[in-house]
C-alpha cells in the first residue's frame, strides 16, 4: 500500500522531560549526536561526543511524563571511551527498562528504570578477564552481550602480521533482575581474528570487518549462529562460501576457519561498505559508497534492494537506516527514501530540509515513521488516504514500470523512458489498456464497475480466466496467512500447485527456474503432488505409467535452461528437480517416467537435434546424475541404475547394464536381458552374444542357461568365429595344460558341441539366395511366349 506522503510535526519536545535540554543538545552540539530510542519508545538517550568542553556525556530523556529521576553521566577525557550504549532484555524486572553502558576497558554499568523512582545504578561489572583487553565493538542479543575485544601481544616489537590477528569475539550471558545482575561465564566465539564490528539480530550476530587495511580479510563477512554454534563465511560478491560447526575452542581459531576457503576468497573483490544496520527481519543491510543498498540474509545469500541517487557517498556523510514492517526508510543528505524491501520499488521520496534526523521507535503505531529533528518530533504517515478511489494502485504501477523496462530494451533511442512519458505519449497502448482492465475488474468486488471501452471489453473477456486465477491466488495467500495451524499444510499444498502450474505455463527462464528450485526445496511434498497434478501422472490398468500433459508443458520440463546455461549456485534444471522428487517419494516410477520422456522427445525433436534435450545429454544420463548425487547409496540404488540404463534402450546403455549384471553375477537376469534386447538390432544382438560367449569361456556359471543362450547366436557368426572368441577368453592356467582336468570347471568340447552343430547345420547364406530358383518345378524355367 502506497504511503500518503504526509509529514507533520507531532511534538515540539513538550512530551519529553526537560525538552529544552534535549533541544539544546541537538542544536548546539559540535558533532552529530548519537540518539538511541528504547524498544517501547518511552526513553531517549543522547550520546554527545565532544573533544572540547562541555565533556562527553550521556543524557536520558523520558517521554509522556513517566516520572522519576533522569540519567546524566559525564566523564573526563583520560577515561576510556564509551563503546556501547545498549537497552537490555530484563524479563525479571517487569515494567522497567534496563540499560548497559560499556566502556572501552570492559567496565560495564547496568542501570534500570522504575516508574516513579527513575534511573538507578543496579551494578557495575567487568566484562573482560585480561587487564590489557580493549573492547572495540559490542552488541546485545537476547539476554547476552557479544563484543569484539583487542588483546595486544605481550611483546611490543612483535611481527605486524601477528598483530593483525590480535582480536577475539566473546560472549557472556547477562540477566537483569530486581536486585542485581547475573553475569555468565566468558565464552570465546572466535579468537586470533582481525577487528570486527558486531551487529546483532534476534537470532544471529553479523561480524563486519572494521578496517580495510588488510585486503585478504576485507572481502567477506562472518555470521555467527549461537543456537547451532556455527560460523558462516559469506562474501557479498559471491554469496555463501563456507559454514562450520564449532564443537570445541580449538575449532574457533580464525585462521583454521579460513583454511579451506583461502583460494576462493583471494579471488574476490574487497568489500565496499559505507553504512551497515540490522533490519527487523534479521537481515544485514549494507550501503556501499556508490549508494547501493543490499540485504545479506542470515543464510549467507545476498540480494540487491535499492540504489540511492546522487554522487558517491563520502566517508563522513551519515546515512540513517530503519525498517518499518516491509518498508525500508533511509535518510541521506536531508532526503527521505521509502523503499519496499520485497520488490525494491521506491514508494516515496521527500525532501525534509532538516540538517540532522534520527529515527524513533513507535511500537504502538505501525502505520507511521517517527523522526527526531532539531525542531521537534515529526511523523510521516503511510496510511492510505480515505478519498483515494483507486483499487490496488501498486499493481497498476507495476504494469507501467514493467512496460518501461520492456520498451526500453527494444528501443533504439538513448533517451530514458519514464512512466510519465509512457502514460502521456499515446503510442504505447498495451500498458494503458492493461491498467484500465485491472482497475475495472478489481473494483467489482467493492463497488459497481464503470463502463469500459469496447476494445478493452474484448480484451477483458479474453483475460477473464487469467484474472480469476490471479484473484483466487491472492485469496489463497490470504487464507495461508490467516489459517489456523492445522489447515496451513493443505493451503500450502494448494498454493504450491497453483504456483508450479503458473510457472509451467509461462516462459521457463533463469528466474522462473530459480524460483521453482526454491519451491521444491521449501515444500518438497507439496511440489511432488503439484508435479503429478500438472503432468497428470498415473498408472493405467496394466500398471504402466501414463501422462496426459500438453506438448507445451513437456517442452518446459525437457527443454528449459540446461545446467551450463543457468550456471551453478545450486540451481538445477526442471527435469532433474522432478527426477529428485521421484527418487524421494515414488522411486519405482522413475524408470517409467524417463521412458515416457524419451517417447515424447522422439516425437517432438529430430534425433540428435541440438534444440532438443537429447542433443546435449541423454535423459537417462541426467536421471543417473540425480541418482549419483544422493547422500546415501543402497542396494536399491544399484537396481535403480540398472533399470534406468535398460529403459533408455540405447545400445551402449544396454551393454553397460549387461556388464553391471555380470559383475553382480545375476545370471538369470543376464539371460533375460539378452533375450529381450537382442531383438532390437542385429548389431546389438552380436555384441550381447559375443559378451556372453566370452563369459561362458571363462567359467561355468552360465552352463544352466545354455539352452536359452545358443538360440541368440547371430546368423553371420561362423564356427571359426565362435572358436576364435572362445580361445581368446579361455582362462590362463597356472600349471601345464593337460588333456583332462580334475577341477571340473574347464570348458569342454561337449559343452560347445550343441552350438557348433547349430551353426554348421544352418543353411548357407548363398543357398538362401538361390533357394527360390532351386525349388522351381522345372529347371531351367520355360521360355516366355513371343509377342507377334
């Protein structure tokens, strides 16, 4: 829903205790103040860092006249600097707020606020264990503190390369109660590391390099998952790199963590980070010096969100970031940007004409953004105006923006095409027509429809089914969000089926393929049911697998982007996705499915056509590749490999299956396969018979099946050919040859006699050529009658 774009002043500091003092700090500070708002929005902390008098200080202000003593702390310049100002979770102190002030040398003051009493010092703690330790960054995650501290080497003249890795990341539990604070034991997350800035989300902690002086370490980020005791290495330019579970303190060494990824990390580009902040969804927002805003998810993946306008950002120019639901608010150089995090669309851009702006927490009002400026508190409302009659404006705007991208790609002009030009130009009628149809059809559920042009009415009749599908999909998404827990699974199955069907009936490009990969990974069972439904897979009365999918759907399944086109990064083609679902939920159907696909390929594409899937890698080999990527192999996988080879009916695959059966010594199946596939072609018949004759010459395992084996002898093989094969494959005896062996496993003439007799008694090929003439009742044939 698009914001109304109304900015109004809601307070002139009158709702804060000592409002004039707050205004004085914001207006007359030599350096920009650091402002921190409590999660409940009731307290405001201002950290003023001045190098000249007045001294550095922390001042707390109460909102809405809670009452009680105020907090104001000053310190002398020789004293170590304040590195952390954190609001803590205090489950044991209901109705109060807890605050931690962390100093550079590790001393921590914990204050708590009680209504009608005010701020009181609860306890003073020492976070660090060593006297020479120095904290450089600290954050709060749940009921724990996480910090990065410097541990200087004892030798002042030590090697600079060793001094680079003199930091460590530590954590301690910190539980605030009514009468004191309980500090847990110190635990080292990472030691011998470079300097990191720690940023905490509710479930994860991001470790961002604090300096770019060492090129090797400024190319990646670290993500610590406390619940799993795992560290993830991710590089914004390459995505997820490596993940490791830290089972002991010896495994938490920084250099050991990077040992297996040094080659990959050395090829990456250095990080470009101007500002970083954590979003309300748990991701890390990074602003580059070029103005690009990217989101790093806790699993290590990254996506681009938005590009800020203007010149490259200078090192000192402040950028304020804050997320409100799905909206990202950003203030840069007095300009407020509101961006949809999901789509990356710019929702609103507004000039604030304010020198210094800070975001405030407003938990009770999710439809507005509160800003603290030097002249008061302002509220930017993004609630929908009541007089707006447009239905689904975002959807209509998306139509024009997508049309702009489409026409810009096809345009030969270098001038930038905008939405305003598109609407006013009068040349591009397609987006205008589509927007009018969408507004008309979507308004029907709220008020009587207004008249459409005749041309648009015809288009609407053509698009009515697609619009109904869209509306039902939106309704289903609403049901998924609002459904009780017991019904969510059934709704998800229906939603996945609609999404899979929609993608299969659209262009199968790289983006759609990546989307299908995520659907199959997130909802494997629902995706399997959706695949069966879309392809209409079922068994007929004879137990054979049949499919009634349309040719267009088959082409999407078999001919979409291949592995070499879509690239790596875990995206696999649709055929492999479906084969993996067969292996997981219905493995007995996989060979029949591959056979079905081969039948369709032979009808739709010419043999070995480069356009068809068989022109690249045969389908049975692609299915075998899916089978080979299984985590655990079993005897059933050997049987599956055999069935996939045989279902292809390709000569090389059949011979490979035959050799596999021979290796497994399954002689009954060997003879059955030979009998079945020898009928396909004379050349394959000869290869199969020669292979089995060689096996017959080496051992006596095939003797019980000779009556079935000898009829397979090809007609072109002579007795000398058979004896040549047998002599070439006789096992070499270690002793001197004797006429009669006592072992009983030697090949004898008696075993070969039926085959040789069969070959000798077979009519000669030349006899068959003249058999018709020799069987004539009169020889030579009579002279034909003369014509007069």
